[in-house]
C-alpha cells in the first residue's frame, strides 16, 4: 500500500487501519510485559530446580529410594524436549477413527460456538491472554536467534518476512525451501495467528492439543469472514478458498481436508512450535482413509475454485483495459470472463461474479468498437476502411451472436424461428472457442489479485454509468 497524500510506500504497522494499528501497538506492549514476567518466572523456576536438586542429593545420601521424588519439579520443563516422540506416539497410537473424529469435533465445536458467541469472544475464550496475538506469535527458539547473525552455510539464505497483521519473522531459507510469497498469503497469516493463539495450550498440553485449538480458532475466524457482508471492492472468496467453500455449501469433509492441508503447509517449518503443529496436521492427513473423503469430489471443488480465480483475472484485466479505453484487447478478456463465469454460476449463485456487471461492460466494449469501426468506414480511405472491416469481422460480428443468445436465454425468447434465422445471418453456431483463443494469463499471488481487483472495482463504483438498465 501507499500513502495517498505523500505517495510514499507504507510498511509495517503503517499499512494497517488506524484502529487496528492502535490495537497492535497496545498488544505489542502487553506482549513485552508478558515476556518480562515470563523471564522472571523462569528465573524463579531455575532457583527452585537448584533447590530441588540439592534436596534430592541430600535425600539420596539418606535413603536411595527417594531420588525419583524430585522429578515432579522438572516435568514441566522436560516435556517440550520430548515433543517429536510425543507427536509420533500420537500419530501412530490410538484409533484412526477417533483421531479423525477429534478433528471433526474441533471444527463442529467452532461452528456451534460461533452461532452462540461473537468471534471476538470466541478468540478470547482460549486459555490464552490477548497478548498472544502479537507481532511475533511464533518466536524462534533462543539458540536459533544466536545463529542468525553469524554467516549461514552457503545453501541457506536469511530472509526477513513481514506478514501484515501478524509481524516480522527472520527465517533461514534453503533454496527450494520456504516460499516467501506463500508466507504473505491470507491463508498463511490466519494459520500463524491461530497457532499464536494456541501458545499456552502448546506449552501446557503439547502440539496435539495446540493443533486442535488452532484449528478451532482459524475455522471460527473463517466462518465469521464468510458471514460478513462482502462488497465488490472486498471479495473474501478471493482471499480464502474455505470462505468460497462455505459460501457454496461444500461438503464438510472437503472443508476439513482443505483446512488440514493449510496447517500441513511446509512453510510452517520456520519455527519449532509451528513445525510441531504442522507435523500433527500431516499425521492427521495420513490417517484419513480413502473412503472417508471422496478425492474426485475434493479435486472438483478445488478445480472450480481455480476457475473462479482465473475468471477473476480475466475480469479484472478486461475492466482495467476498458478503463484505459483499450477496447480491442478488453473485449477478448471480457468475453471469456463472461463465459467462464456463466459456467460457474450454473452450479450456484455464489460460484462466480455478478453476471450483469460483466455483461454490461462486455456490451459497452462492443458498442465502443462498433462506433470506432463505423468512424473508420466513414473516412473513405482504404487503409481506414480495411481496419474497420478487420474490427467488424474479427471482433464485432463473432461477438454479436453470443450477446443475442445470452439475451434470448435471459428473456426466454429462444423461439424455433429465431434459432433457424440467426445461424444463416450471423452464424450463431460459432462457439466461443472460434471467437479467439483465450489470452494467456500471468500468475498472480493472492495479495496482488485481491489488490488489483479491489482497485478496479473501486474505480468502477466511483465512476460507473450503467446503460440499458444494467
């Protein structure tokens, strides 16, 4: 983002809205205070351990059977050292069905509580203080912090990743390792924040319990987002695939597996706590039996979502070109945006974008081209007339049947007589594939796609002049 008044690029907290910026600043101060209190607590525990060891040594000289009694003093500190073994036991022991039901219960409980409480209340009911949502929800272990300033091995590189609304992380990234861009996606931000909120659960009960807590927090957040009133400038479906699934009543198993996949993302390996929870999520995925999730249906839902994003790219580029008055190029994108969007809307009203909006700008674009071609004809000059003919033959004429057929469907006027007449006049049998090959699309990150879509929709909202009642 950038400051509209100064034109300077904003960074860090300056990118946040004023109220959220103030919240984060206050929260960060609380976090610093909590760290200081935690350090003091650790110092006291260290003193207690030394005293316990001294007591144990004295007791051992009196009665050899007593030494093991002092273990209770250090169990809390020793437990985190056994996290890998704990996770392996959790992933291999126990019944598969029970573990799967645990995941389902976590999501179902989040959905049920969401109906009873506000999201803010839900997020604060975790046995974690509000300062858990800090600028560093997953602080790296102390040893790793000591290593970072020194020169890393050749195959590694130190990367500083700033995540909006979350904080800045310094991670050691191997080539082909962490995806810096993936760390910036709304999905990854949500997962990291959820893990941050489960910190006290992790410290108290280990990664398995923290995983279910984080899962519940993230699903609750996504439910809340899905129920917000979206605007054309802010379409949450573009930010979160699960929001798209919720809007379109995707099967529960599809949503569950998708959420598990997000917690199993390899990019969570930058921090030991995140990595432990990532391993739990991967273990859960491995325990899902083939008959529990229909993978064909799962892939179908994700293909539809990819088509939705692709349609969005066609639409936003077409609208950007339209606003720049590049009508020849804009028409190609808008034609395909309309066609792909129509395929999505057949499956449900929330599968795609506003059909009337796309139809309006497609028609406007065609009218502009028709006017331009007519003006070229009127010059009488051979080159201009040929250019006008080219526009008519390559763009206007092939597009007219598509518009007419769409109008017939909307108004239910597809009579047999008209259907027989149109092919003879304008070759209505011409399908979209013979209109033009679809333009090649570049790959866009989720953040770039959302920013560009929001920008173009804001421009249209401020200056759009609908025609023909559209």
